[in-house]
């Protein structure tokens, strides 16, 4: 589900099209749990870096995501990008295995 022109709860860029991110992935039992409005690039980056199991156990809040080294470096970089830019995201080699 896409919400038009909002602020991404992870990177803070605005105005961006946002998607609903289940903080605990649906396949890990989070269908009716808390969600966050994330820009498409941040949403893709989270799923490219972490498995659903990791998201459910270690990164089930925006604050926990922001505190992780991989995401914090990414956030520092993405905040410098224009809000209307949608970037290509590739899965990390660790996630491909």
C-alpha cells in the first residue's frame, strides 16, 4: 500500500511516496502489528540487508534500525539525495545466500 507524499519515518526525507513497512514481518507473525511509513528506497534497503527473521528479532522498531551501523551509514547518505529520487537497491551478498 502506498501513501502519497509523506515523510519517511526512517530517513526523514519529505515529501516522498511512502509504503507500509510491517516492523515485524507478516511471515513472522506481524500482520496486525505496528507499521511504519517508509520511502520505497528505505523499505527496499531494509529488506536487502536483513532477513525477515532478523527484522522480527533484532530490528522491530525504527530506533533499532537507526542504531544499526549498516542502516545508519545508509541514512546519512540517503538524506543527501533528492526526495523525488528512487534509487536501485540490490540485496547484500549475505542475503543472497
